[in-house]
C-alpha cells in the first residue's frame, strides 16, 4: 500500500477530500491502481454512477479482484458526497 502513496506524492495534485479516512484510502486503493485517483469534484454524482459501472468492467477485463458490493457502495457514496455540481 505504501508504494501507492509514494507514487502520488510530489505530483503537485490536490489532496483528495476526507484525506486519511478509511474510505479515502479505499478509494485510492481501488481506483488509483490503473490511473491516478480522480478528484471527486471533477464529475457530478450522476456521472460517478456511470463511471463506477464502467470501472467495474475495466477491473473485470484486467483480471483484478472485483470490488465487493460493500466497497462499491462505500466508494460511490464517497464520490457522490464530494461530487461537483456540473
Ligand atoms: C483495471 C484498471 C482500472 C481500475 C482499477 C480503475 N480504472 Fe478508471 N479507468 C481505467 C482505464 C483504462 C481508463 C481509460 C478510459 C477508458 O478506457 O474508458 C479509465 C478511466 C477512468 C475515468 C475517466 C473517464 C473519462 O471519461 O474521462 C474515470 C473518472 C475513472 N476511470 C474512474 C475510476 C474509478 C472511480 C475507479 C474505482 C472504482 C477506477 N476508475 C478504477 C482503468 C481502471
């Protein structure tokens, strides 16, 4: 897990909301493996709803362990409550 954080340090990117919380870490873990974790505010709640489904497919296609329902809910909740308005 440590290498993930090192990878993101020093990119000059804004910290994610709720930094240090378990859901933020889950998000970085599950959604930051193939690309940098996107800022929740860059998409609306509706868009996140679609993205999470698209990413479930990507994860399946690359043979990575799927998100559990619980994880998916946690992540989607996190994205939605921090989502942008347009
Ligand atoms: C298995 C690798 C993988 C994982 C894990 C992954 N993604 Fe992605 N993601 C991709 C790829 C590849 C793209 C490039 C766009 C495409 O091919 O559709 C992408 C693109 C995106 C985009 C940009 C789409 C756009 O239209 O600009 C968003 C947002 C995104 N991912 C969110 C997430 C979220 C949220 C998660 C966690 C649930 C996640 N990703 C996990 C592979 C992954």
